[in-house]
C-alpha cells in the first residue's frame, strides 16, 4: 500500500486514544528532522499514547520534547569499547524490547528512508496491527504498509509521508530542539554575529585549515568557532592565527546553547546543520557531496552554498562572505531571513 494511494482513496487508520510507537534509531540530525512530524501526529491525536525508540547517540534531539510520552533509549554495542559495556548495552536493549512487547502497541512507525533490520526488530516485537516502514529491497519484511522513497524528498517531508496512513497532514510545524534553562544561561554573556562549526564527517564535506583561515580572514570580523573533538586542535590553531575565538563545547546540547546566541550559524554539512533551524537561528550550510534538496537546513534553503564539484573546499570564499553580509544586513534591518 502506498501513501499516494491512501491520499486518493481517503482511507485513514484512526489512532484516537491508541498506543503508537515511533522508531528513530539513527543520527541526531535525522531525529531533529523528525520532530515536525511528531508534533503533527500529536496535534492529530492529542489523547493517544505516543512513545519513541532512540539511541544514546541521538537522544539529545528528543530530550524534553513535549509531544512524546515515553522515550526508550538504548546504547548500541558498537558505540562501546569494553566487553562489560557491550554486555550492559545488550541487556539494556533486551529490557527495552521486553517492555515494548508488554505495552501492546496498536501502531508502529519506523522513520528510516532505508530499510533497517535493527529498526524493524523493534516494530516486530511490538506486535502492532499496523506497522509502517520502507520495503526491504533484499527480501520480505513484516511491515503492513510500505512507504515509498525515491530519494528526492527532504527528510522532514519523508517523515510526514510516514504518517499519511493515519490522516496526519503537514502543517506549519518546525524542527524543535530543547535546552534546559540552566544550560542556556551558560552563554548569557556571549554575543556574536556569527558562529562557525568547522567539522564534518565525510571527506567531501570538509574544509582544510588553509581554506578556513583564508575565509575567516576575508570575513574580517570576530567569529566564534565550534568543532567536534577530532577538529579541536585545528580550531585552536585557527583561533590563534585569526581574530576568531574557539569555544570547546562539551555536548550537542552545549553546542545548541551556544548557537542560540548567534545571529547566524555557518556550518559544514552534518548533524549540526539541523540544530540551528530547530533553535530558530538562520543557518548557512556549506554543502559537499550530499543532494541539497534532500538535506538542506529546513527553512533556510536559500542560505545553502554548493560548488559544482560537490566539494566544500571548492566553494568560493567571496561567495560565502557575500552571503554572510547579506544575511547580517537583513537581520540588522529586522527582515526575517527564514524562507
């Protein structure tokens, strides 16, 4: 059964006062992109029980979210090093599977654009009447409704597609990320026009020290640099040899608290790219190899820059600086850059 057919037929599965289990056990940026659909689901079914399965790696993205009831969080054994930690993680996952089985859910939704055996495991254990996910290209799966994905939909839009069988429609929801007040206060005295996250995982999304230094010099203004642990040394070197300042954040939540103080967040392509839009901060994304239509920072597609080579290193510095100045001028004049 396909979502377009459901839309045309008007068929809808009613989940009013039912139990719904959501599964999003991959990356933090992906989970942030799922939050608008979760909010829409809650609006459609205010009295339903809505629970979610996440992992310790992406938990911060759903932390304190008011639209879910129970959060099942497990640690993936591959994210641990010691044997004792792996065993603890394994038993923790088993307990969650047991708890899910006891709950007797009416519906399960796996928010994954690619088939995931581990995600389907949670759906299978739930034993729900309605189970939604993408089709297993290598064989059979246990989903009762398959959601098609051709690769040309943004992650936010795909998550809405997963909820079409329940009559959920896309509205004006936006990505959300919650930070406690005490953590927000940590950066009360920080005032900066621009924060720049210099880290990316994939080679095509990275920028060299020389590229970043020349860009910071050309910007001609103090910038707060943030980075992931692998790039701390480069960030320190950039801060030493430019007018910029490096702040070493302690967690994704800590990074979010800092980003909230910026007028503009510049970032290489990665999970942090989805953080600032969820905090209402204009986000300029310097793309490498990934398709823009699929992953642009939600609400700020007009601030994306990508070179035809699909390498972030090759984006012209003068284009980046021109776009930065354009955003800051609009911000100072009170124009809403959100598109």
